[in-house]
């Protein structure tokens, strides 16, 4: 593509680089100059314009954006039509977006003329949310450059994958101790229901039991009989060991503890288990707050049908330092606790 000043005698068919107002008429950037536009510019006393001319093998911006978008579209993602060298990709349904970061980086490294911007890996999206945009920077791209980017986008699995949230039934066991305010448990149930509903799940009626191993086990078994697809345990006192009340209740019911702790703060005291093939989460104390914490990250993955392994959890440290929750028992920087210390985590 040739770019620069073009005399009006040679401007017919060129692409205008900058919008020009001629009286009441606006000739917009990106317009292909026809005879009428050239005449209007000449009559206005313009001797030349800044513009571009395509060379053999060049692909116009809209066609280039259109071609690069095709291999990036995957199930449950829709694309816009190309305009001004841009194509947007949007989610068809609510879900969790997975991004092949390495592939996106490789596409962007091909040439400065082609760009692909996406949401973060594991981003939560609603239906119609924008998840990615392809933008061609100049008015045209050499065909050879575009072909390389297309080939990279087609290699291996998709660069973007949307995992839809599933309408799961979620069971909640909330344990209670003498001295724990009724309002604390009620708020915990309400906050949990809001979290689950936002991810298209349904919270079964919560079971409130004493903070003891056997009642926790019995409650979990009851929720399974009610058809729970995912189980949550929120303790009146935060779990501090694999052998604590919550984990012990899971094991007593016939379950297994897969991992305890996570490198996300707030959210350190998360517990992941399994009972009869059903995932069980021992929620950290910070799950009582509606603010984002590590519990959200794991809950989102499970409701999107993604497994959560020990390796998945231990890989969350980078970016795992989240906003402080001012009401938690032991603030990072000290200060007066506003809730019982057992609710930390």
C-alpha cells in the first residue's frame, strides 16, 4: 500500500486518510474518492489530499478483518459485520470465556497491521457481551501477511472458547455455633443465592445445622437426595485444617478432600472435595461477602462445567491478590476486626 500526499489529478480511486469538510458536505476518512469528490475538493481549492493506494496483493481493511475473524469464531460466539477494519465477537449465552493466550500473542506478533484484543482468560460474560475485537490498523494489509495470521488462527484448538454456565442445583450447608448472630447466617445464604443465580444455577433450600461433623454429613447426604449437583459448606468457624469439622463431615458422608487452601486472598481457606462424584466446596469466610474473592473463581469454573484440580488452584497465585474486604476479621494491614476472627479467609 502506498501512503502519502496525492495530487488531485491522481486522486481518483484513492482512499482518503483524513476527513474533509467541503461546505455542507463531509468526505469521511476511508472514503474511496470518486470523480464527484475530487471535483468538490478541487473547487474548494485543495491541491492535494493525504491518502492511500492499494498495490497488487493488498487486502482492503474490511475484507482483511472479515477473513481473520472467520477462524476465530467458535460455538456460542457470534461476529459482527466488518466496518472500518473492525469485526467484534460477542457471547451468545452467559458463560466463562477461555482464551488461548499464546495463540492470541502469536496472531498479534505477525505484523503491526493486525490486532486481536480479547477479554481476560476465565472472564465471566453475559449474553451479547463483547469478548474480542479484530482491528486492521491501516487501510489494507499485504495478502501474505494476512495469510500467515489466518494460518495461526486455524492451528490447533480455538483461540476463544465459551463454556456456558449450567443450570445446576446447588446445595448449601451452613453450620451454626452459639453466639453467631442469626443475621450473619441469613446474609450468608442470601449472598450465596445471589452468586449462584448470577451464574444461572439454583440454590436449594439451605440446611442450617450445628457446627459438628455428623450433622454436616447428614445434611450433605440430604442435599444429594434432593438432587444437588454441587455442594457448598459454609462453617460458623472457618476451616483451619483438613481434619476440621467441615472436611470431617465431608469424609464422614463418604467423600474425599482433594485440596485445602489457595493462593488467592481473600479466599485462602477454600477447601475442595468430592462426594459421590459431586464437587464439594468448603467456602472460606470471605464468601459471606458479595465482593469478589477466590471462592467466586472456583464456583464459576464448576458451574461452567470445568474441572477444578489441585494444579488449577495452585496456578492462581499471580493475580490472586484481590481487593481487601473491610469487614473481615483480620485485615491485612491490621486494624480493628468488625466480625469474629473465625470468619477470616
